[in-house]
C-alpha cells in the first residue's frame, strides 16, 4: 500500500512537505505542490486522516452543528464546508437536531463531545453558556455561520443592509404601501437574523416616512407553506392591499408568489415581491432578491478554523460576506 513516504521519495521532498502540499497549506511553492499532487495521483496515494491525527495530536475531523439538513441554506453551507475539508484531508461530522431543539443536549453533550472533534462550526443558532464552557475546556475553535448572534463571532452577510437594499428597491419603484412577510425563531432555536431583518424593515420604512400597517405584517416562519397561507389570508381580508411585499427569505417569497397567483393578483402589475437569499429556484421563478452565497460562507468559515488549527491567530471579527440586489420579473413600478 502506497504511503506518504513513497510520495516523498518520488518527489524528493520531506514527508512534512508532502503533507502540507496535499492539504493545501501555505509554505509550499506552486511547483512543488504540483509535483506532489501528480506523484500522489500516479502512485494511488490516499491521505489517511487517522494517520494525520496521530502525527499532529488531532482527530482530523470538524463538526458542524445545525438545526436540520433538508433546508436549502443549511445544505448549501455544508457543501462549502465539505469542499474545504476534503481539500485539507479532514473529515466532516454532521450533528443535526432534526428540526427541533429538544434533542439539543443529547446531540451536543453525548455526541459532539464524545467524538473529540478538532473544531466546531454552528449554523444559525447561539450556543448556551454550558455549551461554550464545554467547548472551551476542549480548546476547540468555534464559529457561527448564518447570521449574527450575540457574543459569538460569526460569518455572514450584513442582514440589516441587505434588508435596506431590498426595501429601498421597492421604494425606488414608487411603492409606499409595503408589507412584510417575516420569519421568527424557526426550529425552536434562538438566533438574531429574524430580529435584525424585521428591525431593518421597520427602520427603513420609518426613514422614508412610510406608513406601517399591522395587517400587512404576517408570519411565514421561513417556510413556503406557512408563508403562502399567511399571505393569502392577508391579501384576501385587508381593506386596502399593499402594493409590494418584502419577504425575509426567498422561500417565503415563493409562498407569496403562489398566494398572489391563486388569488388572481398579477405580479408585478398589482403586487411586487422581493426576497433575500437568491435560492436556487429564485432565477427560474423570476424572483427579485438580495443574493448571498452560503457555499462561500461555509468555505470561508471552515478555512478560518483550519488555519487556526495550523497555528494561526484566531480571526475574532471575520469580514462581512457580500450581498447583491438581483432584479428580476417579480418587482415593477407601483400601480397608479
């Protein structure tokens, strides 16, 4: 069986250099990295995470804790994390709460701590004081992806600015009657994104002196079905309909589009709709949205943790990830 020593002999470099080249780490020239990768492929060498762990004192595994796997954002972040870990020779261990917070203590204390992971990436949820303490005792670097949470460093977009861009896009089209389809503490877990997005919507409307009607604010729980029901009920019962809706996620915007279609309300002729995410279905459905790229957020967060495991100083305030307004067919001028 081919070992790392065979690759080192074939390329004339040390085993440490081979290891760094195969894991994509700094300190290896482009020419040497290319020779090592070519030799490893020709010899059929596959890095062993177990062997690497024995040499470094690490398990060569990174954990990802998330509310559930099936949602688009979570699976997209996972794809980015996995891409970086595979390149670095690390294993990915996923800890899912299965869509509810009731299994949290069992998953965290009985699974995560037993697995002895080298680092932990948390999606869209804030760690409790006990969980922070447990991780600090393990000295495992931790980071949150998917929005700001109090007291925890995180990787994500500026949610307040993204909402402002979405609402001001509607205002620029002449809309003054703008409703809101909001999210909340989805999955029974606390995180800051719903609050930040709702507060930014309210602040942007207030900054432009626009009216806020309670009847135009409905709860969609970041889900298609719930949003469709809530928007359809609102559009069917209010005395005066909004001419535009800001939806705090694309999945809720899809529900709003379906509700309008079932009621025979033309989009964007009678109702403009904008979301946040640039979900994979946003383009085919013609949804105007604020784009974020969760795969890149996951890859960036994983890379930060990998660098720390190699001895780099922790990045305590990771840079804000980019967002961009993407205008499509679901928004247009306010009806006269």
